[in-house]
């Protein structure tokens, strides 16, 4: 696997890239507080993570229907990337895309931003089972991992074991960690940290977890029973990593997507298709933070994670006020599922700063920036948007605001849940796109 050597003084490569056809996509977080259910998404919104499932990853992994930019169609080839490589002081890199790092050279995103914040990537198990194709790019660019699905409740909860011993599991459902072990082992091998995603979420939490007999058709349990199950689940999951892998988990998305005016109650707490709401009530998210603080180790930062944060900043701050005052929460995870039409430089960054001003750490937890129209201009614009995003987060951090992570939601366009919008920095052949040059703040990418 070639080593991606890029720096910030490359020649103007982007103006020679050809066009690549794209299907019409959907808008991203610019849609604001709109209905986000799987199978019932409005045409102008793609903010919710409900489509972020194993099926979505599998389709990309199998190569079905991929639309990523191929060589000569918007990608920066490995040769071009190597030719563009330069040291921080202006030295030239190798022209074959495989040069080893020399003193002063920037080998990738992780090194470029090492004095600012960790750079993360969300990875499905498919990547680990084909790691020879991806390993070098991962280690050159990222120092943090998020499991795309393998740490969500439907992956950790063990239905069969819970049903088999109902007398002992009624209040403490069984859990297992087999699915996330490839990510854990990779992180340990390469001295990386893991963002845990996610403990309490209305989606990808199986119905049986909320029923009397742990079946999909069972009667829902009462509030006190479900609160006890929530507490024990959080205790068992966080306790497992503390005991077996101390220091590995540095951030935890305790609650995901709890506030949504379009699908919420009169106060904006998500109600539709939310069994946490049905069983515990409209304060379920608060109790999740109570339990997480009780069982998290001191080096685990606790986050609330959501889409469309720049459109519902006040809603989030209002609902988290009690948890913040009681010291139960450390930060806000801004998912950052964006589009090239979104105002990143001002609207997004102002929202991030507003969270910081209220005493929260801010992490961009699920960054991807979609394009909808074909043509080289789209990919050049996407590159500018990535540049604007990374530069904006870096500027906030250097001004003293607690920006503590940027995580990209996927490794390449073919593996992305938004593969029809080519939203990531690498194409399906793992060739860097203009988006990657933008993230590297290369001079060949115009400033937004």
C-alpha cells in the first residue's frame, strides 16, 4: 500500500480533473429539524444516522452501485499525490506516491493536526477483514477510530443469552463484544484511541430489550424496570472496557439524537419510534448521563451526539442544561453530515463556538460533505468545503476553544452510507480526491 505524502504547497492539480457523473443526492444538515425516519426521509434531508446500518455498509463493501470518482474523473491519483508531496519547509516529495516520510514532511492528516486535535475515522468490520487494502492509509491519516455499527446496542446486546436465563437477566440483559473486537485489536496494534458510539439511541436498539420476556412481541416494561436495565447496560459496557482495555475509550456518545422537533413532543424530545421515550419518558436522556457518569472512568469524556446541531443549538443547550450543571456531560458531538451547499465557514463554526462558550468540548463526530451534481467543479467545490471545515475547526482550537476531535464518517466513497453523493476524501480505489487535498489545506485548493 502506497504511503500518502501530501503537504500544503502542492502545484495546482485540481484544475485538470475530469468530470464524473453523479446521481442526484439529498441535502444534508442544512435541512434543519425535519423528519428523519428510515424509509420515510424527505427529499431535502439526509441528516439522520438511521441509514447508518450494516446493510448500508455491506452494499458499499460489495461494490454494488458504487459511484466514486475514478482516475481521471475527479480523483487525485497516487502518482499526483506523491508528486505534490512536500515538506513543511517546502521540500519536494516523491513522485510515485510511495515515498517514506523524511524529517519535516507531513505524512497525513493525523500529523498535520497533531498539535490541534485527534483525527478519527469510522470503520465497519469489512475494512478490518480486508485490512491489507486500507491499513497504510488509515495509519498515515488517523489516530482515532469509531466503530460504524459494532458498538451500537443491537451489536452488543445478546438476545439469545438474555432469553436463556430470564430469571437472572430480567434486569440485566446479557452483552457480548465479539463484533467490536477487530476494531479494538487494530486500535491496540497501532496505538490508537476509540470513540465509543453509542450507548442510548432510539435506532439500532432492538425492541426485545424493552419487553418483559425479551421477545419482539412482548409487552413493554415499566419505567423503573427500563431505568434499571439502562443503568446495568451502561455499567456493563463501560465496565468491560475499563477492566479489559483501560485508557482505550477516550470519548463516549452517551446519548444520540434525542432532540428532534419534527419527530418530537411539544418540547422537542424525540418521541416517534423511540422506545426509550415510550418506557422511561421524556427525561430518558438525562438518566443516561447520570448512569454514564457513575460508571465511566475519569479518562472517558461523555458526549451528547446529534445531527443538524447548527440548526438546533438552543434546543440542545436547553435540554442538557441540568446535566451540564450537575457535571454529568463534557461535550457535544456535532455529526457534521454536510453538503457543499451548507454554510460551513460561518453558520457551522458559529454553532460550534456557541457550544464552546457554554462550557462544552466540541467534536465533529461524523464528517462527510456530499456533492450532488456531476462535473469537475463539484469536486473542486467539495475540496474547498473540506478545507474550510478543517481550517475553521483548527482556527477555533488555536483561539483557545475546546475543539477536541474531528472524525470522518467512513474511509472511501464506496463504503460510505452516502455513496451516491461521493461525500468522502478517498474514492473507491482509495485514491485521494480534491477533498483530501482540502483537508490537508493544500494551496491548490481555493479558499471558500
